[in-house]
C-alpha cells in the first residue's frame, strides 16, 4: 500500500519508493545475516552435565557463606559473550533468560565496557553521591542524555531509585501523597497538628487508610509495600505482614488472543467491572491502580489493549492514578521501547516504573503535582546511582545504533512463527502459545515445564519459567534469527525425546 501511494505521485515518488524498499530490505538482510557479536560462539557448547564438577565445587564453597538453594547455574562472566553464558566447566549456553530479563545488549558488550571504564563512570562509582543532598554537577546532563531521552510519551520527569521493587514503592508513595494533597485542598495547604501527631503512631489521619489496587497473579516486588501488591506465588508472601489492599481479577484470556476475541472481550469486561466495584467500595480507598503490561512472574498472562485502555478510563473517571509497572517489559523487549505503547492510550499513564534492562530503576511521571509539596518526603541517602544511569545511557545509545527495538520486533515475529509450527507438531508440549506481536516476550504452557527447563541446559540453552507451568523466553535485544533457529532446533529435540 505504501509503495502504491508513492508511485501515484510520479517518477520522484517511484524513486523514493524504490529507495525506501531497497533500504529496508538491505537493513533487514543485514540484521538477519550479520551478527552483532562476530566473536560469539556459532552454537552452544556442552562439555559436562550442568552443573559440572567445577561448578559443583564452587557451589559447595559458596553455600557455606551464601544461600544457594535458588541457584540456576554457576556462571563465569569473564568468558560469557553476547547471547552466550559460560560456566566454570567450559559449557557455553545460548541464554534466552538473560538474568531474569535484565541483560539488554549482550554479555561483555564493548560499548558498555567502554562506558564502564570512562572517567565519568570511575568518579560516579568511587564518589557515589547522596543525590538528594549532594548531586554531582552534571547529574541533569546525565539524566537528559540518557534516562529522560527515552521517557514514555507524556512523561518528562523522573525520580531515580535502586531496584524494581524500590521503583514501585516510590511510585506508591507518590500516589498516596498526591491523593492526600488533593483531599487536603491543594499543595499550599499545610499539615494539621493532628496529622503530624497521628503519623508518629501509625494512625489516621496522618497515616491514612488508603490502598493500591493490584491484580491477581501480579508481581510488583518483594519490599513491604510492593509485596502487598504482589499476588503471584505464596512463597513470596508467607509469614510477612501485609496491607489490607484490594486485588482485582486479571483477565484469564484464551490464546491466541485474536482467535478468541469475543470470549476474551467478555472476560476483560468482567474484570473491568469488578475493578470498578473495588475502586468504589473497598474500605481502604485506592489512590492508584498498578498493572503490568504482561504479567511476567505470575505466568506470562496477556490481555488486549482494550483492557488496559479500560483501566485508564476507570482511573480517570474515579480520580485515581494509573501506574504501569514496566520493570520487566520495558526497554525494547516487546518490540516497542515501552510495552504500553502497544495500547494506543489517549492519555499517558500517570507513572511508569522501570528497572531490569535499564540497569537502573525509578519511575517516570509528567505531572508536577506528583512532586511532594515539601522536601525530604521522597528521599533516601542515594536516590539511585549515577553509575547505573551512565550505563543506561550507553545501553540507549547501543539500542539506537543497532536499531535493536526493530530487530527485536522482527526476530520475535520470526521466533513466534517457528514456535507456532512446533506447536502444530507437538500440541501436548506447547500449549497456549502467546506473545504474538510482542517482540521476543513469548511464552507457552508446558505440562512438564521443569523437565523442559532442565533438559534444555543439556541441549545448551538456558531458559526460564514463570507461574506454575509457563516456559518464558526473555532473550536479549541482540538476539537474532540464527539464534532463534538454534533455539527452535533444540526445543524440537527435547519434544521428540
């Protein structure tokens, strides 16, 4: 269609069309054939069982001083490169889990190594500033050329933090302060003496009975506030006191989403209706709704853009904030820089939290009303870390230089199609395949998930799981078609056996 429109304009239009098509084809061909890491292995190398003897010795030594019960594999990062992760026994695995989705542009990326050894980085590391009190002289420049350069549309300010959990907790605090500020009558209305006194004994009105609404199967972190919105696994929450906050149902959609559009629309409407009921009736009124674009830890659960647009409308209708948790989905993984860009919102979220592939953490916001009315209300010693912000800037530059968001969208489509073909041949092994059109953010359900993950290591692939039965893929943004072919071949070997 684009070609015909250009051609209708005459010779110049045809020339433009030919140039555009030719350029696009050359870029596509180059991305499909030229590796981003020419020196990385051509395929996985498996020399021993995993863990092998050297890894076992290292694990035994580590276990004496550090809890290793959640260990996935022992890693030698000095020998890991690009999409491949190495262990002390000489095994080199294609890594499609990428440190729980947190490695963006490959192990030992040269551009990141250069940034890590720059004088600016050295200063930031050894003179780590207490940013709220003693920001370094170029902190604004670091933010504007990095973190803020990729800010979601409509959000032009940032509050930096340390981890994904920290980012969400900071966003929750901002929501509570904003809500009470509104109830009090505005930024210029000061606290009453009753509020001041009651806050020190954790009682209202100084400690108000407000809440954050989250969804079933959600994961928003493990700190106290964020843990009260996490609903993915009991092991995260057992024995930990929690806030009495509402939990709305997240749509239990059928996959592929487009093949069950009417059923899914009804399910999403049911969940929106219950969300609105909770907003109106919960005994601790919500100050905000928090949601992941794709529920990751909870089992890679998807919903349609209509559901999220409906959530945005509910928050506007009831004058509460809309927080989008992009800790795992952000920074290109879904074929757009921010996953919520897929929704086509008329108005942006009020806050977007980030971490993982950003290699730093915090939240974006666009409304100066979300700044506390007094200093020290959102504060800690470090308030983030300039060294991580410098690294994120280098990551952004590498993503732009290599056009990695586009690469992820294209490679993801190729990988999804390959998995769909495998699902046709092995329907008992790949169930509920999902993630079409979401870059490489792909998952499926497996009746023998843990066995698949274990056997994948024997085939030279490191894969992760989520929820009770989902196999989730979280490759890096430098994952290309030849890596997808290697993954598909090895998955088929597993399914055949």
